[in-house]
C-alpha cells in the first residue's frame, strides 16, 4: 500500500528529526486520510468526524500542532494544517476559512482543496444530525401534547407531516423510511377520524 509506505517514510524522517515540520504534516495527512475512510457514511457519503476514534483524532491533532509549532512551514501549508486541525476538532467553519486562505496563498496545494471538500462534507453530516435532533424534539412535543389532549387534531396533523418529511429525507439518504411513513399514515387516519373535514 502506497500510503503505508509513505507513512513509514515519514516515521523514519521524524525519528531523525522530531521537529521536521513537513514530515509531521504529511504523517498527519496520511493518518487523517486513513481515518476519513472510516468516517464516510456507506449510504449518504457524508463525512462524520464522530465516527473517527477520539484517540486517532488526538494523534492527528498532535502532529498538526507539532508542524505548526515548528515555525518551518510555508504560509499555505500552515493555513492548511490549521484547517485540518479545525476539521478533526469539528470546527467546520474555521476549517473552511483556513483551507480557503491556504488556496489563496497557493492555488496548487491539492491537500488544501481536499481538506476544503472534506470540511463541506463533514458539515453536511452535522446539519443532518441537527435536523434529526430537531425532528425528535418536535415529535416528542406533539406526542406529549397528545398525551394531555388525545383529541387535538392539529398535533396529529403536524406530527404526521413531520414523520412524512423525515421518512422522505431518510429514504433519499438510503435509510428505511417505512416506520415514519407508517407513523404518518396512522396520525393522518386519526386526524381524519376525529375531524372528517381534514380527510381531504
């Protein structure tokens, strides 16, 4: 494996000079690429940094810190290293800014372009997670309201709409939508039973 051989080379270089910034930076990138393979969702293709082991993220961050602390990096490489550090720490906005600064300093730095794309994909996973959390909270509120008043039709309609939307979003991401679709169908049926005019 070419990456494994490259990683061994960087390990040897750092054995001779632990403060050699290019080797620390390259080792961090090689380790990060290996970990990102584990962080990519099989169905949605989003990069979820939370799938990376915390120990691996810390190891990568240490290499990036060592490279940055050496004072022996170009402006473009230093900005890219900052971007990757933000990436493994889950700060997507800061990561994007750092990668963009790196590309402004050196438009040919493909590592920065790779990092910028990864930051955008990681942000998609974070947005999806926030949306899932929002759906769960809203659903719980409607359900709690229906426990208080089982005849309140607007809650059935709203919860049904939420479940239908969530099911559709999950279907587009390769996940099973049927529990949501069935829940939505039950909510709409209950609303129709309680207030027949809503059946249309």
